[in-house]
C-alpha cells in the first residue's frame, strides 16, 4: 500500500502490514493449524466442567480440577492467551474467584457455561453474560470471555489486558478491565471495526482480537486519530521500523515452523508404517495437504472416513486425529496415533477419548491408542494422565510411543512385523 492510501486510511494500512508480519499474531497464531484443532477439545473440556458442577463432583479446589485442565490448554494457545489461567487461579487472601468456596456461585458459573454451549444466537449469549454479571461473583469478570470465544468465535472476541489497551488506543475509548458492562461495550465496538475491515480480517473474532493484542502489547502503535500530518508521518516512520524488524524476526518463525515439519515427518513415518503393515491409513483432514517427501501426507491414504465414523457424533474429532490405521475389510480403527511435538498433550488425549467414547457400541473404537511425542515429554504425558479429569483414559489401551523408538525400529517393523504386536513392544503402556 502506498503513502497516499495509508494517509486515506492509516488503520487499513496497519492491518495490511500486520497480516504480513511473520511475528504478528495473524501469521504466528491465527493461521496456526493447531489453533483450530484445539477448539473441539476445549469445548469438550468445558462440557466436563459443566457436568462435574451439575453433579456436585467439581469440588472446591482449582488445582487438578477439570477447569484447570481446560484453561491450561487455552493458556498454551501461544502468546495471545498467555496468562489466561491467572483469572481462575485461587487467590486465598482475596477469596477469589469465588467459584470454589461458594456452591451457589459455582452452579451459576456452570449454568452460564451450559447456556452458552447450547445456544447459537447473539442475544442468548449476551443474556447469559448479563445474568452471570447480575450474580456479582467476586473475582469472576470478563476473563471468562476467553472460554466463550472457543464456543462462539464469531460472536465473542478473546479478552485480556493487551486487547483492551489495543482497543482503547485504536478507538480512543476508555474501556476498563474487570467489568462485564465494559466488555459488552467493547464487543460492540469490535464488531463494528471487524465489519469495516472484514476483507482484511475474518468472521472469526480471533483475528481482530490478535490485531488489537499486538497493538496493546506494544508491537505496533495505533495510527493517530487527529489527522495531523506530522503525527501521521511519525507513525508511518514507526511502521516502517517494525517492517524492517520483521525481516530479522522471520528467522524465529522459521524455527517454530521446524516443529511443524517434525510433526509432519512423524506423521509420515506412521503413514508409511501403517501401509507396510497392511492397514488402510487416515491422516488428519487438516494435515492432508502438508508437503512430505515428493508429495503430500495424503498420498496413498483414504480420502473419506469409513461410514461408521462419518455417522458418529464424534466425527468432527475423529477427522482431526493425526493418524488412524484401519482394517481394510471392516474399516475398524485398529490403532489411533496423536503426535504431540510441542502442543498441549491435553488436546490429543481428548481426541482419543472422543474416538473411544463417541459410539453407542465399542465395535468401532480403536483397538489401541498411542500418544507419540519426543522422548523428553514422557513425564509431561504421565502428569496429564494423572489428572482426575482424565480418569476415563485408564480404561483405554493407551501407550506412549517415544520418537526415538519409532525412529529406530520403524523400518524393521515394516519389514518383519505384522499387526500391532511389534509397535506395542516398543511403546510404553500408560493405562
């Protein structure tokens, strides 16, 4: 975009620059494929929270609870949600947030989550927020909107201090933290901004949320609102400086992408090993087009899931499991693999549970489940499985398959092995 166009609409110029920035949230988070994969697991985690509150099993401790599990997964969503769990950590001196000691408040919180999970309209979501606000639950403010974002990304923007600061800088508003009424006002303003620049943003409010986050975090300076030429010139100079810095910072992004490459490589190993052992192979729907060797990950794999999976309520989750080995005759899943290179172990476990529990009959659940991860993540895997929220995992034939074992033995297994016996032999049981 040239200087004349920038002068006509500096905010459009800034959004355009932000989209191109390899270290901005658009490139590093919004377009990150794992972001979409985590929506389903976070939604399922919130269902567990609601069910435990409704049945009286939630308890009065945040540490180790189902809420800690799901909020921790949100907090791992790269920089924009870093610290999302702070609002839910129990602060004993202040007795907040008061959803652990007060059963009434806890049930109001559960009702709020249940209502928002079941509704599909803007008016219902806003009404649920207003009803929760009316409860005046001490310490439970708009940070809870981060939970709603994963339920309704086109209706509720993410929320944190940087996003509020960014919004105030762009619009000249004075939105305050900690008040639902301010959040709802900011939400209306964000929807208006998003509509104006929809061609550069998205229906998913995570995009504009990320843009405001980068401004509020100091990566960009909001364009001047007074139209003064000198102020605009200073702002354009600052924008050019950020552009130059982005070239150097692209190297850091490349390093992060190397993690995705390793993830793809391991999926490729599993794809080829499954084929060599006589299975049909399914690769996660959102990974099928990834480049691998001379082609893509989808080469030689099924293009559609067997009918029994496609008809399941868990079909959306099953489609995102990294690799499935399927019996050629029956279509039954003989083995399911979740590759957890750097991402949350939590989301992979939830997808395994959806596969195992998403059928009226166990006939089509997988025969074996494997979490495939770097050798140094074994302790993290076991720590996650020890959480009470994952008690059902103990019923699965779940194993940890370290990278080193797969790397070292896959060729021998492909040449001399049959079925799952050799794979089980090099994996470590977790159940």
